C-alpha cells in the first residue's frame, strides 16, 4: 500500500510541474567555494566574542594569572592574546560544558591553580593543525604546552558519520597511547591571528595505560 501511495505522489508532482509549465534548468553554472575559516581575531578575542560558550574558561585563565607578574613566563593568557609568527598554536577550546562552573569554583588554592594551568597547557598544541592543511584520517603525534613527559597527544580528522551529523569536518584527539577516551570536537577549523582553534565539549585527558587514572585534572 505504501508503495502505491508513493508512486501516486511522484506522479502528482510530475503532473503538477508539467501543468505549471516549469522549465528544467540546463547548463547552469555552479559557483561553489569552501567556507572561509578566517575569524580575523586572536583566540582570546574569539572566546570573548562568544561568552555564552567560553565564560568559564575565560574566567579560569584570568584566575590562574591574577597573582602573577605581567612578564611571568608561567602566565597562560599571553598564549591566547599575543601574535608572533614564530610561535603559532592550535587551541583546543573548552566550552562551558567541558569547563564547568564547578571546575571554576575548584580553583581555590595555589595547588589547584597549578593543576588548572596544566589542564589549560594540555589544551594548547605547539604548531598549527587543521583539517584544511595538514590533518587527515591518520592520527599524528603533537606536543602540547604541558611541561611533562606525558604532554604528547594524537590528533586527526574524525572518521565516519555520527548519529546526528556528518563528522568529517571534526577533529578528534586523545593521549599518545590511545588509552584515554577519544574526544571529538563539536566545531572545528577556526583560523585565528595566532593559530587555529577547535571547540570541545569534553576535556582531553591523559592515561599512560588502561589501568592508569593519571591525568592533568582540576
């Protein structure tokens, strides 16, 4: 019965188009072009333009830097604000789900501040990586700013189709051993004045092996 109804629906549409004398377009030139990834902003400016997404991460960066001198090399904010062609980064931006209000409230001691700095450093990769130029389905090892032997992670273009959207444009990252849960970005390939950015809804964590729980954590 469904097939019969489907047939008559097609016939009705075809008949209607014929009665309306709608001409078929032929040889129409298609001018396709890729989306422009340029934001014309630094990573910091981009985050501040979307306070609805990044207010917690912005507040965390401000909080861990608040007691440090302007020229202190351990400050985090300059990575997001400064433009230096010799120092380019890939920023794994954490939205307000990944970096929650609870995470922010937990930064209540010097030890917690340093833990937070390590989390933030782990989400900044040395060099520029994006799906337009140098990433594909094969994972590559990259080095983060976390000053630790475990600072390496793997990154690639996500493969396959998720339940609700195509994922070929998404970036997927996990620790160098492949033991931690791979995290897929929810939005990718933003070109900043000081690097590239990808937005994540979960923190990246490091695990040395399947039995380890070691990770930079708040």
